C-alpha cells in the first residue's frame, strides 16, 4: 500500500480542513459537536475490523475484538446521543 | 472486481460524508441532518472494511459490534442532559482504549521502524486518553474529588514518566522482540494519563474534556498510520482539529494559556484576597416578583449551579410567564459556563428554550445597559466584575458577562461561599445587586407561583 509520505500528506490536508470546518460551528452547538466528533473517532472500528477478522496470532485477534467492541460503543452511542440532543434545538416560533 | 479497490473507494465516500456532515453542523437548522449524514459515512466505512481482503472470521467482529453497539445505545438513550460531560468523557476514554488496542494488535514481526513508531504513538496517545478520561469522568461525576490534587515534586514525577515513556518506546522500536519495553510503554502511558488530569480542578474541566476529545481523534489518527488506513487518518484528524479548536476557545474564555490550565490550577492564586466594599443586600421572592413584574427586558445568565439544581425547566416556565407579561427575555451564555463547551445550551434546549434566545457573551454584553433585570443562576466567576476592575484579581482580564451594567441584578445563590475558583466576587456587594438566597429551583419556582 501507500508510503508514509502519502499518508502524511493526507494528514496535513485533513487537519487544515478540520480547522476550517469546525471554526464555523456556533457556540450553541459545541456539546453536540463534541459528541458527534466522539462518534467519528469511533472510526477506529474500521482499523480494528481488519485485525479482528484476519488470520492473526491469538493475542492480536483478541485485542482486535476488544477494539471493535470499544469503538462500537463510541460509534453507536455517539451518533445516537448527538441525534437526541440536536432534536432539542428549536427556533422560536412566531 | 477488485475488493481492495472497492474498500478504498468506500473510504473515500465515507470521508466525504464525514466532511459534509461536519459542515452541516455549522447551523442548528441543518445540524441534525449533518449528524445523520456523518453516521451514514460511518456505515459505509464499516461495510467497506468488512468487504476488505483477508477477513475470514466474521462472527467475532459482529459479536463485538453488537455488544458495543448495545452498550452505546443504552447509554445514549438513558443519559440525562446534565450528565453529558461525564458521558462524553467516558466515550473519549473508550475511543482512546480502542486506539491503544489497535496499535498493540497491529504489531507484526516484520514491522519497520516507521510502523513501530506510529504504533508507539497510537499506544501512548490512546493510553493517556483512556486513563485521563476515566479520571475526568470520576471528577465530573464526583466519584472522586473534583478538587485539584497537587503534591510536591509533581512536575518532576511527571517529567520522569514522560522520559520513561520516550526511552521505553525508543528501546522497543530498536528491540521489537522484547515485549517488556512494550509493556513499559503501555503502563507508563496509562499512568501518565492519570497524573496529567488529577492536578486539574473541576472548573477547568471544559478545557480538559475538549483536549481529551482532541486526543481521542489523534489516537485514531496514529492508529491509522499503524494499520495503513486512510479512513482513520482523515476522520481522526478531523476530530483532533475539532478538539483543539474547542480547547483554544475555552482557554481564551478563561484568559489563560493551555499550559497554565494543565500545570498550575488555581491553588496558588486563591491567597490574594481583596477587600470588597459595600454590603450584601438579600431580597425575598415576593420583592423579586414585584421587580420582575415591572421589567420589560430580562437577561438570564446560567452557570453550572443551574445544572446542579436541575432548574432549567422551571427557568423556562418563568421565561414564558415573563414573555406573556410583555417582557423580552434573553439568555447570556458564557463559553465556560458549565462543565463542557455548550453545556448550558443543551440543557436549555432540552427545556424547550429556542436557540435564538441563547446569546453568546459578545452579543449580550452590548445590550446589558438596556436590561432591567439580569438574573444570575448558579454562575459566579463568569459574571465576576473583578475580572474587569481589580487588577490584582487572579481572573483579571478574563472576559465576563457584564451583568452589573443592568439596572438590577438578581443573584440566585445557595449561600455566600465563593465559586470554584475561590475568588471573592464584588458583584454581590454592588448597589444594584440583590441576593436571592436558597436553592435555585425553589427560588424560581416561588417566582413562577407568584406570577400565576
């Protein structure tokens, strides 16, 4: 697969993109932003899937299964609680 | 068809959906759809990963996902909005733990120095995030004392731990066959997470929780390098950037540098007691009602005390009664009010307060002079005029909500104890300030009864 310099290039671009995107989020949404970001950081599940499901040593396999479980808590819990919170935000009706 | 290619294209789609979802989080109107789009991105990423080459055992993956998903779903449904800071802290910790395990699991006999270095990063950041978040969780839920815990030589001990981690990591990269160095890195990283958070006090939690949020993203990013996966790098750095921005906003709102928050706490400054002139003027619920009844413009400034007293619903009731009485009501929200960024906004949104009435500090301050009554509910340091007036005050220079500019200020407070920072608040002694002592929920409940 790709070399280190290519991965670093992606890292650099996405950090700048992240700053641009998040700067525009208003203060009133900072808590949902954090819990939504929490859910996104559950992306580790994708890395863990490969480790849990391939022919691997026993230790690596179980570590991968543990990571899948923990990251799934983040993904499901994070998205659901963010959705619940954002459902509360209403404009003044008049 | 090449499965590997499909997987990689799936990650591209997922990344685009994450970015689009975060963009839609920029406005309350579109935020909920943005979150849904982001979750679709996650689904695409997971399916792509499952299609990936070399996956032979699905049962454990599915099992882990079901168990984790069920725990997450139950937590998300049952958590009270006042407990959101604890929950986010705990989830940050799980994210860190997952990255630690991925890094560890990715160790292969043929790994090169670059991969080993990224694995060390993933374990280090993941481990610090895990235990740091658990301590933050303990402090926020008051399982352990929220006070800053400091001891002599703390900086020296912490420096030794950092040096220990770096040396162990270096030794492991050079001797990947000796697992003892690996265990040393894991153990010391976990220890460092604990040591880094215990000296930080409860009032500084908004900074800590933002920073740990950022670490959980950076840990995922490092894990992405370790397992050579673009999706982890892109998503992890988006989260990392988000946490860093929130951390900056929180620090700026306290007029403190990040190093100051992380390493010094407030303990060294609480000795500078300034003499405050004037006297405390209490007011009864009856008298407060007559003032509010005549008011045409009211500003409510909530703080962590509102969350503790669970007063957000009764505050909303009072707001409706005031509005029916022809009064304009707005809320002034300080960035560090509460225990995490945006904590007050979520509580008030849950109580059905429209978000366009929740004004940021810079919006409400210019309007303060036309406000008849400013009601401070469970906030202290964020409305302390000493930040503007008393140069010797430890919070001098911190931006605050200038409630003293309003014609009358009501301060709802349990007793005369000072705030978390332990700083005297001259606001309580101002001529136009009236203290409404007692539990915030009961006091406001009393006002609501007078109105109806």
